[in-house]
C-alpha cells in the first residue's frame, strides 16, 4: 500500500510538472516571468495551459477555477467546465492561455468599500505565476489576484505580492551596500502555526451561537478547565488522531509540509504547524489548511472552531506568524554569521526591524486585528494589545553594549575589528535565550514570531505590513550608507546608524511579563500605544504617515486604503450585529422558556409541600425568579440600545459605540445567563454546556 507521504504534491502542478511537461523554451520563458525578467506571451501561455489541462484531466478534474482571496476573509471560486461543444455540437475539452491568465468573475457582490458602485459588476482575476496551481476535489485551482475594472485591488494577494517585491528590493539593496554584490533578490520565509478547537458537531448544531457566530455567547465554566495543565502535549484522542491523519494526507497531496501536530493548552484545542515556505505561498497554503480543517472535521462528525475565543475562561486560538528574510543564495538575514561583516549585516537588519516596529506599532496592531481577536488579545494566554519586541537578554546586551560603547562616549575613533560585541556575535547559540510567550513580537533565534494574529484571519495583511514597514526601515538605513566609497567606512557608518536606532527606539524593547498590569503602566510611561479594539485600530488607515508609507511603495493606493477602512468598519458592525441578534433570539426562544419551566416545576413542588416548604425549594424558587428578571431585563436593555445605535449607520463612530456600549451589555446578558446555568435543571435547560462540549472527545 502506498504511504501517504509518497503522494506528496501529487495534486500540485508545480516545478517538476512544468519542467517535465513543457518544451524547454516554453519552460524557460515561464521561469523568466516568475523572476520578473519577462512577460508571458500568448503562445507560451497556451502551451502551459494545454499541459495543465492534460495533467488535470489525468487526475480526474472536470472543471477549472480562478481561486482568489476577496476582502471577505475567505477564498472565492467560480467553476468552469473543461468540456464545451465544437462546431459540430460534439463535446471536446478546451482550456486556453487566455483562460489560464485572466478570468472575469462578477465583482459586484464582493466588498469594495466604495471603490465601485453595486451595479458595476466587472472584475478581473489574473494568474499569480509565483504560487503553484493545484487540484481540489475535481477542480483545477489557479491562484490569482482580483482587481476592479479600473485596476484597484479588491483582494489581499495583490498588495501582498507588491509588498514582497518592495521588501526584496530594499533587502537586496542593503545587502549589496554591505559588500555582498552577488545577491540579486531576497524573499520572505513564513511559517504559520494554526491553532483550532475540535468539538462534536452535534453540539454546534444545538447551539445557534456556535453555528452562526463561531463562539459561545454565554456559558458557565466547567468544573474543570485548564487548571491542571494536563491537556498540553497530552495523548491525542483516537478520534482526533484519525482526523489529523486525514488532514495531513490532504495537505501533503497539496504540497503543504504539515509537520507538527499536538494538543494545545485548552481542552479540545489543538495546533498544526507546517514547514516554512515562501511568504506568498505560505499565505495561500494557510487558507487551504483552514478549509481542509473544516471539511475534514465534518467527515469525522466534528466541527473545527477557528474563532479566536470560542469559549470564555480558557485559552483562545492564534495563528503565530514566524517571519524571516532570505537571500537568493540561501542566507537568512536574521542569522548572525561567523565573520565580522556578516555580524554587521545581522545588526543592521535587527535594528531596522526594531525601528520598523516602533514607528509603525499601530499599523502592525491593526494588521492582527479582527472582531474575534478583541476577545483574545490581552487575555491570560495571548499577547497584550501593546506592541513590543522581545530580543532576549543575549541580543539585548549586545545592542546596548554597542550603544553604550559609542566613539562619542569613549573618545576613540572606532574600527570594525576592535569592537568586541560585534565579534562576539559569531558565538551566539541558536537558542540563545528562553522564549517569552507573553511577547507579541519575539526574536526566536533566526526569525521573528508575530504572535498576535488571530486564528481565523488571513495571514496576508500581517505579512503585507511586516514586509512594507521593514522595507521602509531598510531603505532609510541604506540611504545613510549610499555614496560611501570604501566598504570599511560603510561598515563603520552602519554601526553608527545602529546606535542611533537603538537610542531612538529602545522603548519598544521589553523582555518581561507582557500579561502583567505593571507592563501596562510601564508601556504608558514609555509612550507606547495600547489600542484595545479592532474598530479603534483601523483609525491608523487615516493617518497621513501610514498613507504616505503604503502609497509611496505602491502597496495600496489612497483610495484602496479608504476602502479598506470602510470594509473593516462594516465587517465589525455586522459581526456584532449578528452576535446581538443571535443572543437575543436564544434568550427569548431557549433561555427564558427554560428558566420559566424550571421555576414552574419548583413552585409546584413547593406548593405540594404544604406549609412546610424545604429551605432548598424556597431558595431555588427565589433564585430562579431573580434569574428570569435579570436575563429578561438585561436582554431588553441590550435590545433597546442596539436598535438605537443601529440607526446611526455603519460609520467608524457607530462602530466604536458598538464596542463601548453594545459589547458590555452583551456581557451583562451573558453573566445573567451564566448565573442561571450554574443551577439549571437539565430537564428544562437543553443547551449544551461547556462540560458537555469540552469533554466528549
């Protein structure tokens, strides 16, 4: 029997298939296109399309689609059959270079943020030649960008590809200035750890909040939560193990190196982590991973919950974005080398990253935000909403040593070779410090781990921001080195620039407990922003400095940024609206009838006791009577405020009122229901509890 890993990449039309199935001139033309050295002409496109079609038909595909990532947070596809009639009405299969390169889906029903009127339906998809084509089910999927009739970006891939190019140019420029002229391009390497919950599907079907909102809108804690730390890295349940086996098989066939799987901290929470890959491909593959997790769960009678906080009182889920930069000859630019020149390169890139994060902390915070992450960030397992960078004591000591031992302070003229901290860099062990799990941005040996990203989110926007802010910081650094004639002088100047960056941006460095109240106070003293909500974080898209940054590098246009803010605002208000409506419906149709029936039963039991009513029944009737009032009145107050604010439209101001006025009222309803659930009689209260949901696998 063939082992699953022997089918690795069998559903991907990748480099090997291209090389084997295309004539060499066609293959070389394609490679030039991939490396931005040429454009794909029609004959070449037709030859590639023909080879793709034959391969897809051999694999059982019947349709093809342009697979794209609109601003809905999910992926989209429209299937077209390969088969069509010839001039005699006989069936034949057809797939041309034009079909491959360009598609025209209806763009009117996708979010555009005012970039187009609703009656303007035309939109275009264009093949992303840097991400491999794959088969999903019986459909050949072609990764594409999605743009409007006028060329504005309507998706997340187009800005991502632009940011990749911007970072490549800036990194290459910097490396060349530091003496490595053979480097022609750079790329990002990204690893996305995906956390998720698995629960029995019957519980999701029985709870409208889980089905419609992805999270429980109420629920009292189970008697046992995660206090004993016994779930983390524990034995994987057989039912989950079977699910993971199928997930791995599906991912491997799609060329996704699913490597690590384990129990996470919370009950019925798990993690999947792939091997690092090219940044653009990593985002595509993570979208596929989330889809496969959901579909495979259904096959096993399970539901995969990707929401950032499905259950209160226990850990939520994130998507840790491990990010680094590599040269075209395989050098990781965040790895200290064994030569002084490489050490200076390492310092330059580390310092550039520190400046990038400090100057753009609000933009980075926004990139990891969505409505679900509001319930996770700052909780006891997640990074706080305050952006800081953790380097570890070893690296920090080197940077502060560099800063404190400046020639200005010592009175000496510096040469590169005599500066001890620089030469000491070559001895940095890979695991040079303990990991800080409370830090939102942590250096972990040869990469930075951005831990704030929400589990349900596309990883495109966080990587767009990381790429662009780093490119800008590198270009500022390179501007100061440009024109210096001798390499030795370039390196001395680089150390000087590093010192200035450390002086100006050391406030962003923090190695302590990011969950502590003391850090909140310390961050405020340092002047670090603390933006608590998604709806507030998107204000940064109106900031002139943000607009200048993103438009300068053509990652977004001014109109596209305005559109993004409008889309995010609308998504936030709609998300909260769905949650409010769901909560109110559950209160009126499920909760209040259950409490009323419970009270009636106990009152009848008390009446049957005559004059000597047991204290238990008296107390229970009193508590149930109070619960009805608490639940009803809190729900009515929520409904009244919701109706009033809903009339204000989908503006940023209205969104903030939803966060500060509606969300606390939802919490009041939750507390009232949870107080009843603690004493609820299961003969009347049919809603699956946390204990039911979290202890069945």
